[in-house]
C-alpha cells in the first residue's frame, strides 16, 4: 500500500471504532463495555497502519500515533509527537509543549515554552493562552501582558478568547501595576462593549474538559441512573468515557434502573426503585 493509503486505512478503522463507541453510548440495547473493547481492537489495528506510514515520514500518521499512545505508552507518544512537530505540524508542536511538562520525557520548561511559542506562531491560539497564564502564574506580569496582547491581536480570534485576554489585562493593570485608568480601559473592552463575557461568570465552565480524565480512575465506580430520567444519557456518556482505554474496567459498572425517573432514586418513588441489595453487594465487593 502507498503511504497515503496506509494513513487512510488507519483513519477508516478509527472512524469505525468511534461509531462503535457512539453506539455503546446512545443505544441502550448495546453493551457499552463490549462496544469499547471492540473499538480498542480496531484502534490497535489502525495504529499498525499509521506506524507503517509514520516510519515513512507521513506527518499526520506520526501525530495520530502520538494521540493513540498517549496514556498507554507515553514514551512512544512523545517520540512520534516530536517527529511530527519537527516536521512542522502545528498541533504536534502544541502537544509537544505539553509533553515537555513531563509526559513520556523528563520535564524541560525551556523546551516546553519553545514548542508552545512555535505552535502559536503557526496558528494555534491555545498555545498563546497557555503562555499568558504561565507567565502570570510566575508573576512575570510584563510577559503575561505581552502574551495576552498577542492573543487579542490573533487573526480571527474568537470573541470569548479576546474578551478573556482583555479582562486579564485589566486585572494585571489593576492588581499588579496599580493603574486604575488602564485597568478600566481593558475591563470596558472585555465586557459588554464588544459582546464579551466576564471570566468569573458561569459561561467560563464551557471551556472545562468535563470527564476528560475519568478514564484514569482506578477505584471502583458504580453509576446508577433511572431509565426514564431525561438526564440518563449523561450517565451513559460518563461511563463510556470512564472505561475508554482504561485498564481498570473490571470494577466499573453502569446500572440503569428500569422504568425509574430521576427523582425515584431520591426516595424510591413509592415503588422501591432504589436497589439497596445491589448497593450492598457493590460496596461489600469493592471496599475491602
């Protein structure tokens, strides 16, 4: 097979794995854990195709391998990410900056900053946002302002990112340079005047990676939800995210209570909906 064909075959297998996982999340008739196990097999096969292409310098295949190995073999994830970054792939450069914080390699702050700056230069806005926060956390406020300005001036910057950076500029001017006039200038730009939103508002939670690291949980987990609860999908999604690529799945369980609505699990709903026997069994088996 040609290099491009190898990469494409890997993408097709990966897409099929994604469809299996989605079926496990959304279709109550499908065993979620079985679906994820089958998807893992497909992804392993996809990685074999990507590796053949990556060894022939296919940059997207190299980055796909980096993503595949992350959390499994971090040294391999680092290796392939570095290969792709050195070929100029912006997202690989951004990710490599994170890896140099100690993922698959000894932490190296200088290299982490270098690759994040490189990624920003090549169009990855998030790299600039991280650098602005990095310098702010280390009380290098001049550098923090420099990077916030770069974010603000980024081509086609999303309004939420621009407004957040402007708010940060105002906060630094107010609290660290004691310049009220400049602080007000940035605060006004951030909120209302340009359709932005205040970073201390609830909307900022839209940026939170909910369930992002749940598949690192080793402890026993029992997720219980009523079948007819409008929010039942969330427990299915939470369980699916938790068992995906998690080597500790034997002590994870999703329990859907037939015919139960959300509030039935508060007090039984007058129909003994709470499965106390199951709860007792689960805790007895896992709290030893």
